[in-house]
C-alpha cells in the first residue's frame, strides 16, 4: 500500500486512480471537485476486464480475503455495469434472480436490516418525547421551582423558562454533536449510539427528581449531550446500512420515531395530568422509556460496513454486509464498489485530522457544497416554525383561552397529526425525491401558519376561536410531516463523503439544534412582544425565505448510492443555481401557470450507462423513476 489516511486505516492505492489507456487504465473524465458537465460516473466503468480482475486479486490479498476472490470477482463485474448483470457469464440463475429482485421487489431485504433501522430509530423517540414532556411540564414546573412565568411576574422568569427548555439543544449544538466524531472514530457507530443512549436514559430520570431550576437546567444539559451524539450518528448508521433504492424511506424512520415520541409524550402528559404536584416530574421523567431498548439492543445489530472499511477491516465489513443484503454476491458487490469509490474520494481528500476535517467542510469544493445543502435543510427545519408548536403548543393554546386540560388535548391532536402524516413519506421520499417534498410543503406551511395567526382575531368567546386555531395548526403539521419533517436528517446523513461524514453530520445537527435553542429561548419573549398573530406571521415569512434557499442550493439525492453522490455535489453551485433559475423556473411557470403542456423539463444530471438508474437494459425491468 502506498500510504495510510491519518483519520483511518483505509489504504489509498494509486493503481486505482487511473485506468483505461494503452496500459489498461481508465483516465478520470469527471472531477470530484468541479463536475461542470454534471455527469454521474461509475468509478469502475471502462476498466478492462483483465485489469479489473487483477485489481480484485490485489485487493483481496491486501485485505486478507483471498478465499473470497471468486465471489469478489463476480461482484466487481456486476458493480462495473449494474444494468448489464444479465451478460455476466459467471453468474448462476439464483444470483441473477436476486439481482432482478432488487428492482422488482425493492422492499425484500433481510430482517436484520429492518430491525437495525427500527431499533436505532427508537432512540429518536427520546428526542420527541422530551420535547412534548417539557411542553406539558411548562404549565406547572415554573411555579413549582419558583420561577412563575404568568403575567405580572419578573421578565427574568420568562428568560429562565426559555433557557431551561433550550438546555438540551444548547448542549447538543456546542458539545454533543461535536463529540460524535471522536466517539465514532474510537467506538464505531454502535458504541456511540450506546453512549448516547446511556446519557438519554439517566439524565431524564435526573430531571424528574430536580429540586431547583438550576438542577433541572444541568440535567437537561446532560440530556443534550446524549441527544447530540445520537442525532449525529443514528441517521448516518441507518444510511450506511441501507441500499440506495430504499435508503430514504428507511433512514426517515428517524423522523417517524421522533414524531411517534412526540405523540407518546403528549399521551403521557394527559395520562399523568391529574397526579397533582408531581405531574411535571412524571412528564419529564417518562422520556426514559424509549431509551431502554436502545441501551440493551444496539449491540445485537451489525456494525456499519462503511465504518469497518474506513478502519481497513474489510473482512468485518463483508460479514456485516452479508447480514444486511440478501445474498453473498450482493455483499461482495457492494463491498468492492464502496472500496473503489472511497479510493476515488481519497484523491481529493488526502490526509486529515479532526480540525482539518472541520476546516475542509468549507474549503474542499465537493464537501463545501454538501455543507451548504445540509445547512439549508437543517436551518429550514427551524425556520418553518414546527418547534414553536412542539415546544410551546400547550402555552399557545392556553393563550387562546383553553384550560390546561383542553390545551393538552389540543397538543395531543397536534402530535397525532404529526405522526400519522409522516407515513406517506415512506413511499414518496424515494420516488418524488427529497427536494420535491421540500418545495411542495414550504409554501403550504407558510399559508397555514398565517391563517392560524389571523384566527386569533376571532372573538375569544366564540367557539370558533380555539377550534379554528387548532385546525390550522393541525393542517400545518399535516404539511410538515411528510416533507420538512423526514428530509433534513435523511439528507444530511447521506450527502457527505465517508471521510467527512461524522464531522459533516455533526455540523448539520449542531445547526438544527443550535437554532432550536435560539428559538426555544426567544419564543416566550417573542410571543409576549409580537402577540400570537405577529409570531405566527413572522414564521410564515421565514417559510418563504426557506423555500427560496432550498430552490437554489439543495440538489436532489434520491436513489443514488452514497458514493455516487460525490458526482452530484461536484457540480458547481453556480451551475446548479443557473439551471434552477433559467431552466426549471421558466419551465414550471409555463407548465403550471400558463398551462402549456409541453415537453419534459431538461435534466441537469447525465448518467453514464454503467450507472444504474432504475432500468435494466437487458431485461427491460423498470424500477422507480430516478430522474431528479
């Protein structure tokens, strides 16, 4: 091997860098930093068969997998031109059937893959449950701990309530998220999830027995450390384990379980509301429940094969892939394809450490574009206003004239809508795509928030006052849940190259939770100064701003492998913006405003033949449309 990346034990082999000329090597035709032609290229395409077979033998010898050479050779031939697998003479009928079923039955995968994603995403329920636990507890804990926030009390109390509610997000943004990179480096994905689950388990119990608001503040800071590590790691873990064709649907189980945790938290709020002075303690402490199966179950799941590859443990990666794919051939194919693309990545990344990797988020063009896109989708999640409902819906409904019980029931309705309407995204996120869902939902969230704000002008004695406010809040949640709900964490977990995935996801989650902290601290004051109508109108305007940012700076990623996304994010930002403004926008205006039925909108990305785009050239088998 020529040299070793400082971040990992991954070999960087120079004989993979070029292949295809007179010496049997393929020359690069697409730059991973400046892909001005917007071509999506298979790193194995164009390599002569003899050279490819020799590369496989060298790889097997270096990774101590010589006993798997025949299988790795078949996997490399399939990976070199996925749509043409029928022409690979070395495959038997069983292996061809398995490859056909990837298109014909895209949801047919081993049980361990689904159990892995479900178990780890249960951890997201801690985050959702805690949000709603503090939501209900806000009605009583300030009085119990000596900082009442009702009118007539010092303004300082309102800031204290906001800071205590924001504590988990402050700790996540400034510490928890950034701990995920070194923890992942030393302990792997599973180890990091285990550590975060322990923090989430013990800290919420501590919050339930707090005797003063500073004690509550500290326990919620500790919760934030666990939340930050978990939120930065679980989506990556799921994305790295899932096949590209259903990656979005499975990774979005993070949002599904967050929404489910929000719903269960509202259920818990109602269940304990009549328990007297300890109600707020039970509301905060009950969030320990979903952390228990995560603590005890995570090591029953396979480790991420891409993490093993990064550490140079190829045999372990192969064994992990055999648990996550239907056949050994598919495991061998994915192993060699991931390896080949990572070798390509290494030519632009080189050696790095934690500090330089963070700096490279903003200096390497391919990584910088992923950083911008993840920043936009995460910031947009706070700009849309969902967390003013998740954090303070009980307070908002109480200001609308509801009793404490009625406010909790209205919040429970919000939680139910949020969970139920997250389900459609399982089917749409990998067919309509991430970008399309975002562009559809933001305008609708804007008008529903504006409508909810105007409903505060309805006379308070009218039954329609509270009913209409709740209706538009519920409609807002129905638009949020299948779009901006599941997309940000799914998107951010997949856009960074393997070398920068942990620090990139930490950046994205810190952005999301950091602004959630700002929102949590400022909203009580914003509500008192602007009033409910002004506050809702302010966030409606932010939805419009977020729509413009997404339109210009967020590329589509659906149904591309994590390695193929290198080429998507190699397209210059200026090229992407020009395409959206001068090709997509005029086409959309003519098609949907002037109702001129014309041709299909021209595509930005050009897929090489050796990149699978959902159609088998030999058999005509058609999967989901992959154009973006």
